[in-house]
């Protein structure tokens, strides 16, 4: 089973990677956001925007 939105937050690199739109076992879309930016997930099953300015850094 593939999840519709896959978010990886990496505190050591200070960025997030978001994978969406799974098709045939792979994600069609990928997005990278540095901590401090917003992750726009509107238009996905989650349908929200997540701020990353308060994410902890390693």
C-alpha cells in the first residue's frame, strides 16, 4: 500500500521532502522545502499548508 502524501523532515539538513500522487508504486511529484518555508499540501488528500519555521534542527 502506498500512502497518498509522504513527508520526510530532516533536522540535520534543515529541509523537508514531500512526495505525492502515487502511481504504479512510485510518487509522481516531489517537493523540497527548507525549514522556514511553507509546505503547500492544498490539492492533496491532506489539503493544508504546514509551516516549518518551528521544526527542530539537529
